[in-house]
């Protein structure tokens, strides 16, 4: 997988982007990275849909998951 940063700062740019990538028979995903400890960042998301949470931990993952259990879909 390759990751690049893109800017889609206008409606015309979004339309053009979608038209360009639909020509390829591969999957494309846009991922918004928000600091999970930022309440303002979280409120900037569409909270009506599930949100991916990346947990960057090597130790205590079971403890973290048990604390997060009420939130896990």
C-alpha cells in the first residue's frame, strides 16, 4: 500500500478527483486522521458513522481494549 497526501479544497477538484480515480480498477480510501484525545477534533467528524481508531501500543493492548469495550462496534 502507498500513502500520499492530497488536497481537495474545492467542489470542482473533488469532482475531477473522483472522475480520475474511477478509471482504475483498484480501491482508494480517504482516511481522516484526528487526535483521539482532542474533543474538538472528534466533534469535527461525522459521528453518525463508525470511526476507525488506530491504537499504537505494543504493551497492555488487552487492558486498553477492555477499557474501550463499551465503544467498540
